[in-house]
C-alpha cells in the first residue's frame, strides 16, 4: 500500500511473524520479556490495539488510588515498548503494579501465568476496532499512513497491521482462557453500563469499592474527563488516543461487502465460543 510518511517497511518490524511499531519495539526487549518477573499482585490489562486500553488503564489507576488511598504511577505505555532498561525499571515499581500489553497470548511473559496474575482482557467489536485503528494509523507518526480506508481494511483483514490479525489474536486468548485468573470485558459493555462494568472489574481484582467510590472512578474515567486530561496523560498524542469513544462508527466507513467479510470471519473464528458469544454484535 502507499504511504505518505516513512515507508511501512521502516515503521513496522516483524517478530515471530507479527508486525510491531519499530520505533517502540525491539527484538532485545522481546527477548528480555521472556524472563520478566511478574508479581502475584500485578494487575495485567491485555488488549488488541484500540480496544479500550487507555480507558481501562485509567480505570484501574483510579480504582487502586481510591482503594489504597495512594497515587500509583500512571503509565499508559505497553510493557513491550522501550528498551530492555525500561523493562528492568519495572522491578523498582511498588506493588500493586498496573501493567498493560497488546502482546498476543503466546508472547505474554510466562511468569504472569506461573504467579497466577489476574488478567483483564478488553475486547471490542472488530468493525469499530478497524475504524479506530485506521484513524490511529493516520494520526500517529510512529505508524504508516493510509491513503484510503479500503487499503487499511484490506491490511486489517490480512493481519498486515501492528499486532497482527484481530481474529487470530482473540482466538488465541479464547483457546487459552482460564476463568480462574482471567476476565474478559467488552468496550461496548463499559459504554452501555459503566457502573456495573466498573463493579465487575473491581470485584475481579478484589478492590472492593463503595457505590460512591465507583461513581468517583466513573466520573474520572468518562471519555470527556479523560480527553480533557489527555494533555497531561498523553501529551501531544492526546487527540489520537481520545477520538470519538463511541459504538458503531464503523457504519460510516464499511461498505456492505466489507461488513460481510468481517461477519464471515467472525463466523469462521469465533462463532459459538465464549469470547465470540460475548462479542456477538
Ligand atoms: P475511537 O477511535 O473509536 O474513538 P486504545 O486506548 O486501546 O488505543 O483505544 C482507543 C479507543 O478507545 C478510541 O476509540 C478512544 O476514543 C476510546 N476511548 C478512550 N477512552 C475512552 C473512554 N473513557 N470512554 C470511551 N471510549 C474511550
């Protein structure tokens, strides 16, 4: 596909068959991750890009702050970003650490499973994911630009995007889903019933919060409140991360044909599965 920035080849790197932004990821860090030391009380957020990562990190940040009456470090960067030294810096962080990643199941450091770390998987309708990703690609200097939605759609379907193919990503988690340590939540569910989603999340992480505290977390993590704070939390990238925050924007982009392609893939990969049933859109 054609790009207007540096070529896609320079901006994306491939590691074990999956693409990653080369400005942010390196083979050295992927290798260092293999021996990353998780702690039993870490809180791990796992997402395919654009599925509500920053929203969820902020939610956990507020929940931990309120529950422990503290102000833990708010770090919205993925564990796989940066050089091995940054990764080593995680060892100095006080517990509980809020850690987030877009890594697919098989690349998650093994110690997260050995230590039975609680993992929150946030999922979003693949069509809205694609549209959000398209805008993100075109607004972030670290990612290639696309001259048209159609070109992006084709690469999204072919898995030629950062973090690979959406359905393969979700299926991998589906196959390895462990109800004891993992909980999945939908972006759409959080949009439609925020307080009860927050309650679910807080109970999963055993951060028992009063209704008043849940409401406080909700108000601090609303789209508008996060967008307003984004100069502080995300600097110049704020507008790229907090775009619309809505359900159904795909209808403004997808052709009927493209919609059918995604529906067919959904059937092929996820129909009748636990995560597929959740996602049923
Ligand atoms: P849109 O591009 O559809 O607006 P991620 O954090 O994983 O990169 O996901 C970004 C998407 O989540 C963007 O979707 C963004 O607007 C949305 N988002 C971020 N914070 C949100 C919030 N508090 N409420 C609803 N949506 C939010």
